[in-house]
C-alpha cells in the first residue's frame, strides 16, 4: 500500500514539475504592448432613413378603435374541483354494468 501511494505521489509531483517547466518559457518571453483598435466613426445625429418593407409580398392591415377582451376571447369556464370529479367517477363505477360470468383458464 505504501509503495502504491509513493508511486502515485511521485507521478503527481512529476507532472506538476513538468507543467511548471513548460510555463516558464512563456514567462520569459519579451513583453508586448497592448494596442486597442480604434473606430474612426463617431456617433452623430442624422435624419431617419426611408422605411423599407421587410416582408416582400405582404399587405398592410390597419384597424381603428378597440375591441373589448370579452368580444375577442371567450371567458374560460373554471375546471371542476378534483374532489367532485373523483366522486362522479366513483358513482359511475358503482352503477356500471358488471360481468355476470367470469372465465378462468
């Protein structure tokens, strides 16, 4: 067990030392100045451009006035409570026609 632990520990430290030796070459590289690219255009106020229709073959529909919501969308009836549904199913199951003969193979 001790030998296995020492082998695993040696591989771990060997990998760490090798990684440090690789990163040392990048640290010794000459420094480079960071240059930000500039944008020659500046923001300015201009007039609005002429409108273009993005949809090629479509017409424009205009409507005036407002419709109340009750004319457009019907009122949703609330769902019955689950207790009432369960009672109705139980009552239907009790009054359902039962089989008179049972076949067993």
